[in-house]
C-alpha cells in the first residue's frame, strides 16, 4: 500500500453545500459526517444516496462495489472510537484496528520494489483504485503509520470535528482557522475570552 499521508490529504479545506471536508484525511472527513460545529449535528449519511454524494465530493470510486449502509456506519463508528482514542493520547482500540485490517485485506495487488531517492522501498501496488470503504481504511492506516501526525478535536466552542495536526510543535487547535479560529480571535478582541 502506498502509505504516504500526502496521498490521502488535500492542501485546502473544501466546502460543499452538504459536507464539511477539512482535507486533512479522508477517514476523518468520514468520521466528521456524524459530527459538526453545532451541539447536536445531523447525521450527514442517513442513506445510500448521501454516502454516494459524500464519496463523489471526496472523489472516491465505487469500482463495482456499492457499500452496504450498515457496513459503512459500523466502520464510521469504529473509526470515531479510534479518533477519540488518538485525540486522548490512548492506544488505538483493537476493534478499530480489526475493522481497518478487514477492509485492507480486500485489496488486490502485489508488492513492488522501487528505488526512490537513492533508497530501495517496498510498496504495495493495487490492481485498481480502492473502492470507498477500502480508501477510507487506507487513509486511517496511513495516519496511524505516521508518527508525526496527530489526531485532534477542534477547540472551537460547540465544534466536535476531528482533524490531523502535522504542525512542527503540534499546536494546531482548530479544524479551520478561518471558521472556528476566527470566532475565538474575534471574542478575544472583544474581551470575552482571556
């Protein structure tokens, strides 16, 4: 598997009318479909059609496999538990790892030896682009495999979105500096926060 986190990350957040895509990691955008910036956010994946719209917004492919909504929601719950554990500095739950490995095991391909930057590396070369749930599992695995990438929950008031923090001193606090970070800065200027 090509496990470089940059493969699963976008440079800028993408705002769609329906979904908040932070662009940090596909799996966290997936987890965030049940979270939000308000106290009781709606579930953004209530049916198969919503899942397909989310996958389209993420530019993920079906590749002939239409995921079952029940399997999708079970994976989301396992990954939510994983995100909460990582945010708290705890070890990844065994059930979350098992769910990721179950989806990774479905990938067809082979290992290839490649020379990159003067060094030999063993990489997994898939035979086809991963379907939706496999792509989500690959994104979670890439995050776990990167010791310099931390999962955080937004510090914005009322916001429960998760994001990855790869800043040099792990000091990122908000899912979006232009939304949640801006609110805190405005309140601080008004003297409401210290």
